[in-house]
C-alpha cells in the first residue's frame, strides 16, 4: 500500500426527507473545492432540529483548510463550541433541547481528519472492506462498550436511538477527533442514521463495491433502496473518492 502524498478527489451528496417525516432536519456541507464534507442531523422529537443542523453547516462552511492543519482543527472546534453555546441560549432552559449531530471529514495532504458528535457516521471502503471509522455516541453503543450487549444487538435495541452526545444537548460539548493515513482509492461515506436504519453494513458495502457506477449513481441507488424499504427518517449521503494526482 502506497500512501498518497498529493491526491485529488471527487464527491457527490444527496439528502431526502424520507417517507415518514414532514420536514428534513438534516443539513450537509460539500466543500469539494477544498476537501471538506459534513453531515448534521437535527435531533428528531426536539425543537428546531433543522435550525440546529443548518447552524452547524453555516458555521463550518466558512472555515478554510489551507496548509495549517492545527489551525483548521482549532477553528472547527471553536466553531462547534460557539454553535453549542448559541443553541443552549436559544433553548432557554435545561428542559428544552435544540440539538444536532455532526460528522465531518477533511483531507489534508496524505491524511484524513474526522470529527464527530452523535450518531451520524463516517465509513471507509478500502481494498474491498467497509469499516466504520466513527463510534456512535448512543446509549446502545455505551452498553456494548460496557459489555452488557453485543454489537449485533444494537440495531434492534429498544433504546438504540438515544443519543448521548450532540451539539446543543448540554452546556459542555465534547467532540471526538482523529487523524488517519489516506490512500489512493479510498472511498468515504458520510451519512445520517436514516441510511443505516434501512441498510446494514454489508448492503452498503455492496453498493460501494460497484465501481462500474459513478459516485452519483451509487448515492442515488442507496437512497432509492432506503426509501423503498421504509424511509423512516431523513437521509443524507455523501460519497468522496480519492485518487492519486
């Protein structure tokens, strides 16, 4: 395996309200020009989830990557902390939540940088294997880490959708971040949980493996299948493909 020193990429993004919800509380960012993508999923059942998710995107779209990764990371963190404070002020009390998940992906030279909070996910399809890069901030995932349930039990757990961390959910915000090596041929999926509610990881991998289709065609095929099954939630899908320059 050869690490990419200089790389180029292409991407495609799509969002849909789904078959059940009346409003789309998802928002996404596609800065294909600099290699920065974000999915934010407003928390269903709470007030103004669409306001929260759009506020995250409106804040992150202003941030440039440049050649200084630490500065970029600081600006992302500061921006999300500011949004968190603004949402807490809008909520007006601890009993009301205006919140959203966030999952962000950015390319920097021969690495990819991820940051996330909540249960929106980032996957990497590399050498025929699909591996989830993020760890869900959910009650069910917490039970897995405590050894109380198995990973296979998460999808059908009655409290599987309870989010333990989100932008706007509390006065203190903790954002997970990671920096990992980037390789030519890497294919990234950033998505809201509307996708993994309908398709399991092996099915997602089958869609991504079909390199005869363009990124747009694969995104649309996954969306069509999610909607065909039930479309229980808003669904946002971003695919970003890396190639050597």
